């Protein structure tokens, strides 16, 4: 049973008006697959996650959108629409494992709290066993001891495994991983990603992986959605998009072939990475026409006037992109 | 593991050393304070009661015929063993006099502290649940009035209401020694008078600390896993938010013991405060010295206990404390 | 002057600040204006003992027929003068000791810190009480003794600030250039410590007012013929069974004074030193 998100739009009220963080975002994640939602910082990718979880900041409103999870459709514009799903149908792994656990409660207490919600019918003893089992599954050695440890006694990677264990215990239909490796050492990245994939295969959930790293998407994901300035520009299987990027932005991203965040560029003098010139458009005032027009290297007159629809690149593989160059000739 | 018994023992031992040093310093200061009063020391100590026989007794007892350093040594070494000499008025050991009244004051201070916590924490939680709401505004104004109204004023108002107006609760004494219920009834008004300021103080502190904590990311984690808002605020955020609250309880106890003088006088309760007051009025300085040493010791130990509780509440503190001396 | 106006404006921009200013101004005005609208505080009228509030005696009269409004006003004035003097002296002396300890370091610093620690080992009111009981109750003695109790607070804060400042590069540079330590202290340390000291002083004002009232209530503060809020409460309390009004009027003025001073102090803290927290 796949997860479907339709027409998600989110506004932030800021001091000088309304910022449109997301506009008309739709995507599907088939059961047991991982969708990589990729975009630079400020593209609104985390907003997608928090809109689904119902954990947006107070100044944010979902102006349209629905989500179909486990065969039921949730109206995301209704506050608390998915509250009942948290910890059951949905679980989340966060960006900063150093801060995502309560420092005065043990690892075990965090896991037990998830079980208390997920399996209220169980007794303490079986919950303890389940929690220890989960820690073992995410390859945290000596689970019994870990249970009584406090977050500050663990490294960042270990803490992220604890959160993955929490997600494992929640057995969600949809798992959202918001930049799960960004705050961690590069050497830990593959281990954590392997744990997330292991979790997905174990419970067969759909995974929404939010990242700025195209490399992570191409290595681990089945599908990719490219987000730019609050709009989804391209969508398809990783293989199809890699082979024939439908949108100039995706092509430029693939050309960069390195993570988008500048600080992760290696300090070599001969780096030949292209950098996409220009800045994100003002989120308060969407420019007319294509959102990427200002930075596009292949734009033409229509791009400044007409907002592109989602045109198929390769219908058979569900690959589409929002670029006027894909319009079928009339 | 940061909280092994050995680590805690080391932490206590190192703190105990500094505590003993401060206590020693306080004892010396107290000795000097009395010793430096201008005039003939024996007369100062005896005040209007000075007869030649008493003078000779006190000169001998306190070693006034020896030099100041020896006197200090005598004073400190006796204080350590609890030997504060004989009271020249009642001819009883001063230690007995002090120990007799201390339970009253401790009962008062701890019931006031308990009251402050029991009322202050929930009020703070309620205010933090809806920051900016009318209930938060009312609680804020209430808290600040509680904090700023001097204990003296609260005591007098309570005394007036219950002594002159209603007669529900007793306003004088500590109650019948044989009847715990009567003692409890006598405790109510004075402990409210002492606690009120701390109710406001603790509620403000809990509110601010809780609001801070609720912005932290681990709260979002629990929300994402469906933990109810009540459990998040009331258990997970509150425990973290109580760390700074516990830190000030040591100061709180000192403040409460300090205000016991005022409260015990107004409600005519026997206690260390009224003992000091009466002894000062009689210029019975040896008793004052002994009582103040007890208060200082209690104050210092209370602060030590508070540190320990905090180390247990927040394992990170325990770690840094043991790391410092290990 | 400009800074003062700016500070006042920012204090008035929030509810608590406005309230604090209002209460403080009302109390100060009451202290100043009282004698003009009321008879002399010491005029005895034995025929009018324990009179309830009326047009001639807004606050009523006491046990020997003295006008309570005039007495409370005079008592407020004296209490404020005492408290402000105590706070001024202890903040100045405390900062100087603290800065010198922080700048000089070494055994001097250790000795000062140890003395501060020892003084802080006493519950403040108990220490003040013991000191006054031992060394007398004249106004000057009273001020000096209470000052001793409050100096460590200012000293510790100033010392911490000075220490933080000492390691800053521009201070190091001046020291290398052999600028006289006193010059450095005056040029850098004093201005940097001034803000927090002013905040701490204003936060301590209501505490000192309460101290004075409590000690005077116990008979160890202000002595007759002078009267303060504390002595008025005490005098009223003695005859509380005949009339509760004398005690209550002074107690209410005391409560308003501490409320106003606290709110004002907190508003001042938010304006001058927004980083620091702390409720009292």
C-alpha cells in the first residue's frame, strides 16, 4: 500500500507578509521503497516532513494538501490531522541526533515510551525485551547496558541508532528521515543509511528521505523528487532521472556531482565542480513563469510567462518534470 | 557509567571537604564577630548579669585569660564536639537549649518548602502550557505579588485574618507537644506565611524553565512518536526543567530559615529564630553563637544535598562533577 | 541624560515596566508629599486615639493620636533613604573589591573569595540580625552592617566580569604597553561592570527595603524617635487588638514599595542586561 501526498502547500507568516514555503507538492512512495526528496537549503524539503507529521512551527499553515497513508486519506489542512498516526503509522528520524533525545532520561525510557504508545497492551517486561531487541537490530552492542545509559554517554552515530530503534519499534507505514546523516561524521553515514534500509526491509514501510545530497539519493533511494524553492521540479525513479534528467535544474545538480552544501566541498584548488549561479527566488513574491527561470541556462521567452505543468519525460517509468521544453509540440 | 557509587562517594567527599572549610570559616567569623565587640569581653558576654562569680566562671570557661588564638582554638574545638558551654541564665548546656527548639524550625522550614513546591510547580506548569493566555497573565501577576510581598507583611495579614477575624486556625505557639494534629494545625499559618514568596518564585522559575525546555528538539522527537502533550510537559520536559529549580532550593532553605525569625516572633512559635531573638534581647551571646552555627551548618548541608539531588536529576551534572574531581 | 530617557522609554514599553514605574513613583511621591497634606508626624492628640481613616486623618491615628498618614509618609521616606544608601554603598564597595580581586588575582583574590564564601554561608537576614545585635543600632552603624551583608553579591559578580575581561586581547595589549593597572581598571573594567552592577543594585533595592523593615520590626533597626515602615508595623502590631489599621497601612505601603521596586528592577534588567536571567 503506497503512500500518496497530493497538492501540499504551506505558507509561513513572517514579519513582512506571507512566505510560500511549498506549492503544489505531490509524490507517491510505493510500499517498501525509499523516495529521496532532494533540494538545497531553503527549498522547503523539511517543511514537507513536518507538514506530514503535523509538527510545523506555529507561524506555518498548510493551505492545501492531503496524504494517503495505509489506505486512509488525511486532510493535511486540518490541524492535528495526522496526530493519531504519530508513533504508529508514521515515525521520524531527525537531523541532529545530539539534540533529539532528552538528556535526563535513559535510552531505555525513550524506547519504552514508544512502545507504550505502539503496544499499550504489552506489559513492562515484554516491552523491555522488545526494546533491547530493537537496539540489537540497529547494531548497538550490549543492549542491556545501553538501555540504562543516558544520551550524553553515546556518540552521535549511536544516538541516531537509538532514534532508528525508536522508529523500528513504532513499525510505521511511513518513515520520514530528515537529513539523518548530515550532522554525523561522513564515515558513519553509510552505517546509518544501511540501518535505515534494514529497517525499511524489516517492516516494509515507505521511506521519505530528505537530503541535500544527491549522492545519498543515488546510492540508497529507489525514487527521487527534486524540490526547488518550494516546488517539485522533477520526479521519477533514480535510474531514469540519472539517465535522462528532464529538468535543467536536475541536470545541473547531477553535473555538480557533489553534495549541494558548499561547506562539504573538498578544499582542492583544482575542483572543477560547477556551481549553480544565482539565488533562490523571494518566497514572498513568486516570479511569474517557471520558478527556475532566473538561474536556468536554457530558458526561452515563454519561461518568464508560463508556469510549466508536470510533463512526462518517460511515462512508462513514472518520470516527469516541470519544464516547458518538455511540452509536447502542438 | 557516571553514577557509580564510587563516583558519588568521591563527589560527596570533595564537596564535604569544602563544606567543612566554609563551616570552619563561618565559625571563626562568628567568634571574631563576638570577640571584636568593643568593651570588656566578659561583660559583653554577660551583659547586665555580670557578677564577680559569673565573670570568673566565664573567664575560665572561655579561656579569656589566654591569648586570642588559644581562645579561638578552644571555641572551634568545642563547637566541633557540640560543646557550647553552660547557659549562664538557665544553667543548662547550651547545646540542649538549641537542640530543643531546632525541630520546630525545621518542621516549619520544610513544610514551607514542601508547600512552595507543591503549589509552585503546578502553577508554573499551568502557566507554561498556555504562554500569553489570560491565565498565564493572572498567574504572572499573582507570582510577582507573592514574591515581592515581604514575609513580614504576609505574616501580619494572616495573623490579622485568623486572630482578629476568623478563628479557624491557631495563631500562637507550636501546639501541644503530645498531639501531632495540634502541632500540624499550628504549623499551617506560619508555613504559609513563609512559603508564599517561594510559591511565586518557584512557579515563575518552573514556567520559564519549562518554556525553555519545550523549545528543545527532544520534545519534538517525543511528539513525533505520539507521546501525549500531557506526558511530555508533565514528565519529560518537567524533569529537565526542574534542574534549575532544585538549584535554588538551597538558597531557598537559607532564606526560609532567615525569615523564621520574623515568622516565629509574630506567631509566637518556639524555634531557632525566636531563640536567637530572645537571646539577643537578653544579650546572651553564647546562645546566639551556638544557634547561628547550627543555622549555618544546616544551610551549608542543605546546599550540598541540593547539589546531590541535582546530580541525580541530571546525569550530565553528575558526570561533570565527578569529572572535575576525578 | 539621553541614555536615561532612552532607558525610561524602553522600560515604559512593557506592561511590567510601566507598572513598576507607576508603583515606584507613587511610593516616592507619597514619601515626599505626605507631610505637605497631612499634619506633623509627631503631633500628639490624645483625644483622637486609634481613629479609623477619615477626611482629617486619611490613614487614621495611632495609639497616642498621631496622624498615621504623616507618620507612614515619614517612615517611607526614611526607609527609602536607608535602603538606597545601603544599596549605593554596597554596590560601589562590592564592585571595587570584586574588580580588584579579578584584576589582581593571586592570594588577594583567594582571600577575598574565601571571605565572600564565608559571609554567604550565613542566611543573610540572620547575619544582619546578629551583626546589629552585637554592634548596635545607630543609623550609620545600621547602614554599614547591612552593607557588609550585601557586598559579597556585588563583589562576586564584579569579580566574575573582571576575570572574563582580563583575558581579552585589548586588555593584554594595554598591559604589555605598561599602562598603569589603575588606568586600565578605570578605562575598561568599571564601564563593563557598571551595567550589571546597576541591574543587581536595582534588583537588591526591594530586598534591602524588606531587610530594613524586618529588622526594624524586630526592634533591631531604626530606633525612636526616627521611624520607618518596619517600626510603624511593629508599633501597630503591639496594639493590634485595639486597632489593626496602623499596622496594615504601613504593611501595604511596604508591599507596594517592594512590588514597584522589583518590577522596575526587572524591567531595568531586561533593558540593560537582557542576556542574564534570574527572577529575584
